[in-house]
C-alpha cells in the first residue's frame, strides 16, 4: 500500500507542478505592451494579413448568375400545321432573362409511328419536312449570352393537306 501511495503521490506532485508551469506560461508572463500570457505575446508579434474581399465579390456574382432565369422556348403557332416544309425559326422562339430574342437550334426530330424515337438532325438544320400527318416531336435548344441552356421537346400536330 505504501508503494502505491508513493507512486500516486509522485504522479500528483508532477501534475501540480506541470499545471503551475502552464499557468505561469499562459497567464503569468507579461510584456512591455501589456500582453499577458505566452500566446498573447507571440500573437502580438505576428503580422496580420488582410482578408481579400475579391473572393466574396466573386461569390456574390456567382449567386446572381446562378439565380438568373433560364432561356424560355415558346411554340408560337396557334393555327393548323399541314404536311410540307416547316421552318423552325418562324414558329419556335426563345428569349433570355432580359427579354432578348435568342437563336433556336433544332437537335432531333421524332416522326409519328416511330415509337417516340428521336433522330438527330445535322447541325444548322432550319427546316423539317413533315411528310405524313401525325404528331411530330421536335427537340430544340437555346443558349443565352451567359451560356445558360434550355432544351425542350415541342409536339407539333400535323394535318394532311386537303384540296
């Protein structure tokens, strides 16, 4: 029992001495400028940098651009569409968030009787030949000046021409 008390007593003495040493280092030392404690003294000697606000400004710009509305694509034809040549830019319009008109690009066409399968068209295609009556689906896209892209599928009901 005596051996245990001596061992734990030495441990407690070491712990108290170590605590007093830390107390002296952290709070007991004072420099000429009034800084108390080792951390305050060392911190006073370190050069402080200035926070660059460019990062915060860039984030604000990012937030405003991310909140900007996507371009809207509208099918403007209210009449009957007959078989024949269909000019995409005459019937389908797009506008950006500022109301500026955008170029509409045709990506693919789904013809009636194909089970909804889209067939890609050549880039720059401006016309579609509606050969048969039925519902054609046109996949179109518009990109604004800030590279926001909208893509949508427009169903165009086509009727047979009667003479």
